[in-house]
C-alpha cells in the first residue's frame, strides 16, 4: 500500500497500534470525520439546496446564525452523540453544554467544536471549515458542569479541523505531529496526503484584518508597519499579506507554507477580550500549530496555558512561525514595560 492510499481510519488504527492509544478516542475521531464529510456534502450544492442565507436566530454571542451554522451544528450532534464515548459536547453555536441523550452510552471524552467557522463566507462561496478539540476526563462523570469542561488547551488530547475548499481536507493531531487527509469522493473516505506537516520557522506572509488598524494596540501596529515597510524598513525584506476571513483557511495556509495569523485584541473588541473563541478556535488551532513546530500566543501568554473562565470566552490570537510570534511577543513586552514606566 502506498502512503497516499492509506485511509483516515487505517491511519488511526495504525497510530493506535503503535502508540497503544485508546480505542474510544479512535471511535470519536471517526465520528468527527463522518460529521465533516456530512457538512462537506451539505455545502456542496450551495444555493441549489436552499441552504444559504441567514436565519432570524442569534447564537449566545449575539451573532446572527446562518442556516448552515445550524445545519452543521446538528450534523455534529447527531453523528457524535451516537459514538458512545462522549460525556458531553460544547459548541460555539449552543448556549449550554450538550448532554448526551440517555438512550446512548456515555464515555469520558468531551468534544468542543465550532461547526462552521468563517460563516460570513458561505454566501459568497469562499472556503469555510469546522474546528474541533477533544478533552479526556479522568472518568465518566455523573454530572457535567462548566467546571468540568473549562480546561486549558494543554490538556487537549486531540484537535483538528476540516477545510471545505476546492477539496475537502481533514487536518488532525493527537499529539504526535500534524497530519492532513484529503476527501476522496470516489470512495467517500479521507486519505492521508500530508503526513507530518512541519511549519517553516520564518515567515514572509502575514494575515490580519487591516481594516481594524486604527484600533490595534501599538505593538501590533508596529509589527505590521515594519512588515509593510519591506526592504527599506527595519525587517529589511518584503512581506506579503493575505486575509480570507476564514480562520481554518488561514491556519491551513500557514501550516503548509509558514506565516503568521493575527486576530489581536483591539480598542473595539477589548470589552469581549478579542474576537476568536478560546475553546473552539484558539485552543485547537494553537495545539495544531505547536504540533507542527510553530507557536500560539495571545501576545502576552501562551494560548494553550490560558485558564478558561467561561465557555464562550474570547482571546487575542497570534499563530504562526516561531520567529514571528516571538517577535510579536517581544513587542508586547516592550510596550507593556514602557506603559508602566519600567523602560523609556
Ligand atoms: P465565526 O466563527 O463566526 O465564523 O467567526 C470567526 C471568523 C474567523 O474564521 C475569521 O478569522 C474571523 O472571524 C474573520 O473576522 P472578520 O470578519 O473581522 O474578518
Ligand atoms: Mg468560528
């Protein structure tokens, strides 16, 4: 069998044999992949299937829900509650923790997910994705509370995303590197196409929503200004810029060809702590980026070490090649020291 012909389930079985990992985790990751295939299928026919557009409802964060946000959320619930290995699910689109219905067996895993990330792109047929994070509890709990699921990102046992682009891909880490699979429509299976993704240490590309520049903090303004200054600026080289407004697509790009992705805290979003959600977006993506040799920071702390205090908490997000993330962290330290008068 050639490496590219290995299916996702064969990869998981192989990993399980080598790492002696838990069969329940394999079951869960298989269910998640099935959910991603079903979401991919719902997206495929777009306007023809009458799945585009918004609903009248808002999610817990006051964002108008797209029809596909709700469809994708439902797909994740239906495909994964059945697995028998979950204690609960937590979704960006749901106010409360989702308890596993009593007709299904329970397990000790918790699945946290953003069923459809980048949903502002749905109606214009630009890439979107699903993001997921997996926690393992010490045992099967009698009752699930927010305290049970509010765990820092370092405790994730697996994380990944599906990218619904020109091809559908599933990118996964169980803590042994990052591996990418492409959906083979002819057999309806994901097949291993990108074994052991390693990010370049340096970057020549940055991604940020530049329309918010006036609201950024000085360290972010300086970082971007220095990149834009090109050969004649302090960085002494040219940087390219990208903004897709789909975090999954941005993270996929930086995993494969390096770069840095920023959604920082700014004057407009500071009351909420940032834009992106810690549990469903920042943590899983930081886990993947670190597993690929990159870094994930809020500018002032390692994302994976942030102790969550609420389920829909938002954080500043800086992900990318280590040298760039380190530089951005240093700019924050300098700025903070200047602000309190420790350095001039
Ligand atoms: P969503 O989960 O509601 O889709 O929001 C998250 C998305 C990210 O995918 C993306 O990086 C960001 O929001 C785009 O924000 P902006 O609209 O400021 O460009
Ligand atoms: Mg999202």
